[in-house]
C-alpha cells in the first residue's frame, strides 16, 4: 500500500493520508532517521516507489493542485 502526504504541513496532531494505489519498491531502499523540531527521532525507511497503476487524474489534481500530464 502506498500513502501520499500532500506536502502541506498538517496542523498539530492532524494528519491526512490518501490511498493512491499499490506500489513496488525499486532497488534504492534505505533506512533513515527523521528528527522532529523537539529533537525526538523516528526510524523510517526511504524508497522510490513505482505505482502499479497511474493515479487517477482527478485525485492527482486534488492532491497537487496541478493537472495531470
């Protein structure tokens, strides 16, 4: 499953996720650490994903504010 964060900084404790489809990880999978403003750390896995099917153009426009190519 692939989740897309809109890139808009969510308000305190508010998160929005959109299911955009199933995806496969390419060969650049790596572990990393995210550091928050308060100094706490979270372990994450970073990867480039390839969606099995293209994102619906209307959903893409909703998420990005841009027309699909």
